[in-house]
C-alpha cells in the first residue's frame, strides 16, 4: 500500500478496490478503512516500544522507526500525534506510546471518493461470462450479438490487463463477424 499526498494507492489498494468495486460504488466511495501495519496486537506493540525505550532511551522517537515501518510514515505518525521531533525515547509518555501502537495496529483512514486522477480501471460488472462463447465473443443465446471489453464482467488488477482483454476480444469478435458476411 502506498500512502501518497493525494490518497492511498499501490497494488493492495488496486486489488482490494477491484474485488470490492460494486460494494464501494454502493457506498458512494465513502467509508472508513482499517489497516493493521504490524502482525501484533496493540499490547504486544506497546510492550516492544517500552523495551526499545529502556534499551535506547537517548535516541529520538521520530528518528528511530520501529517494526520496519518506513521512516517517512513513522515521522508522519509522530507528527500526527504531536510527538516533537526532538523528543527522545526516555521522555516518551504512556499516551504517546499507546498512540503509536494504535496507529500501527488499528490505523483508520477516512475515504471520501475515488482518485482525483482517474476512475476505476475496470467496470466490475456487465454481461455474465458464462453467456459468452469466447471462441467468437458471440452471446450464446442471442446469436449475432457480440460483446467485448468492459461490457463483460471481466476484472483486472491494472488497466493494462483490461486493455489487452478489450483489444483481443474485439479482434476475435470482428473476425467472426467478418466471416459471417
């Protein structure tokens, strides 16, 4: 997952939004996303932070990310929770350590709409695949009707797969239409 200046992105977000496209549209793309960045519960994270505090009390909190969290995100966590950049681990309060632990185990992101840069890569809906003969892209019940591209219920992780499906399907459909003329 990528946290960018304009929102969330990356393979995890693209894949999840593809799988949940219908549900996301039903919610008008407004919901709360919960993310667990570490594979531990909040108490275990607090304990680890406390152990680090005891072992490295003179180091700065902001300058020493834990749990392999990228430094830029760690710094944003500190900034969001108003932990001064110069604060050292020895001076970390229980509330600050709990705030960091909760952010790493129970992060919440309020989602308000789709990307400002583009719409979904795919439609996530359309003509059911079992109704199409993929040797010709002709509808099995309605002879002479051909479907290709995003009118089919085909989904891809990125737009490139969807484009390839549309081009291939259109080529096969047009060849079959031409052969019947």
